């Protein structure tokens, strides 16, 4: 079965033998409706996933329900290695839109390391890349102002979505609410709303009806103290 993501320039090409192994490694595809969990906090999962289509987010929450979104997940992202092997997950994963997932059995991961070291290196690369994204988010939460945080996040999400064919001409379908932005950036919902309205009045962005439009990317970059995270062609498992 041909993966529709492999034709995207965002992903590195695999050798035919590697693709054949990945197809054998995959057990099935599954769909999760918007708003439903892919993984519950405290759950022990025997599955790993690649996002094939749709949006999701990975999060941790406190006892009173307060939540920190750790990362937004888009097509091509590999999910599950953040959980310690044979331990309960400390985080949860929730579908933001209808999501299609490629499912891989966790117990066969060792076979990948044994049979295809090049794919094992790809997994290491993907984990390091996600750590880079989380580090950038920590920098935003710790040091950037509210307008810088939101501008940086929206530019980065737009560029990630565009790289996998989900955005064109400055617009992208983005099923992210103001509450999601607040939970990702450590802001109150009121502060998030005021900052988004300011960005809108400046003509820099419009976030409405599940879609983001960037009005002036250059000015938004400058206002956000944005520096480009590397979006090199990346592995696809």
C-alpha cells in the first residue's frame, strides 16, 4: 500500500527494502474522531503511531484539570516513544480533528533496531526533532511576551502544516481554539483573546472558524522575534 505522505517534499525518501519493512511493521490503520483520546494519561499502551492525516496534541494535566499542551501533532509525526517502555504513559494524546493513524506494535520495536539500523537512526532523529520543538516552546513560555509567544506558535504551526500540504497562500485549516493556544503557552484565556485581537487589528493574522490566515508574515516574524526552526526533509516511519 502506497503511503500518500511519501510524495511530500517534507519527507526523506526511503529505500524500497525499508518501505517494505515498515509495511510489515505496521499492524493496521485506525481512525479517531475529533475530541476523542488516542492515549489516556496513566494508560499503558502497546502501540506506536504515525499520524497519517489530521491534527492532535500531546499534553499533561494537573489534579485540578489544568493542562499543559506539550506539542501539536501533524501528519508524519511519530508518537509513542515519549512513553517509557513497559510503563504507564505520563502524558495523554487527543485528536483535535478527525485523525487517521498508522499503528505499530510496540513489542516489535526491537526487531526494527536489529534488522534496520538506518530506521532506528531515523527514530532517534524524530525524537530529537520533537525535543527541539518542546525546547522552543519552553523558551517561549519562559522568556517571550504574550504577543511573541502567540506569533511564534502560529508561524511555526503554519510552516509545519504548509510543509505537508495543509496550507497555501498564507492560509491553513487549523482546528485549534484559543483555549488550546492558552494551554500551550501558559497564558490565561482572557490574555490570549486580547493578544489575538491585537494581532488581528494589526493585520498580521486572522484566526476564525478553524482556519488561520497570516496577513503579513514578515511583520509577524519581526514582532515575534521569530527565528526559523529547521524544517529539513525528515524521516517517515
